[in-house]
C-alpha cells in the first residue's frame, strides 16, 4: 500500500499528508523520493524503522481514520480501516481487548503492534484503536 501511495501521490506529497494527519518526524524525508520500494515500505511501516512515533501521534492518526474522508483517507478507505480494526478485536491479534465492554453500547476496534524491529527480544508492545459509540467512532485509545 505504501508503494502504491508513493506512485499515485509522489513521495513528498505523501509524506506531507502523513505529517498533516499527525505522523511526523520522517528523517531524511526528501531523500525518500529516490528510496527503493523496500526502503519506502519499511519506512512507512510506522513505528518499525526510520520513523518512530509517540502514542499521541498514533492517536491523532486514528482520529483521522475515525473522521473519514480526511486527506489520504477517503471515506470508503476509512470505513474499511474501521471494519478491519473491529475484526482485529473480534477475531485477530487484539482478540478479547473488548471483553469488559460486553453488554454495553460501546465497541472497540484496534490493532496491536510491537517494535522497533531491532529491539528483539525486548519489543515495545502497544494497542491502538477506536472506541465506537454504537457504530460511530467516538474516542481514540493508544497504550
């Protein structure tokens, strides 16, 4: 997906848009225009290599997913991401994260993560997601 975004938008515009969505601090961003597909993909595996993020930055990015139709995130793309995040909690790597919400109007969608890759075996773990009030994204969660 990262490579397709670069192909469609160009490296400089794609990085500027990600920064606008709350994911900044792209070291050597100008040089990435000439980066290989592997380097570009690794760089946009946010939090893994080259781009380290804080939880507030992740939360701002999730807010853009919750709002939908913002910049890089077309409304349909945001909807697909929201559904994928709900699936991750109901059946995927975040399974069971919503157990305390059972029987309430609240639903949780999110994603787990470990990184950076070089930290093995001392990975930093995180969970980031959206808390839905019924079907409407209401809050971001990043721990």
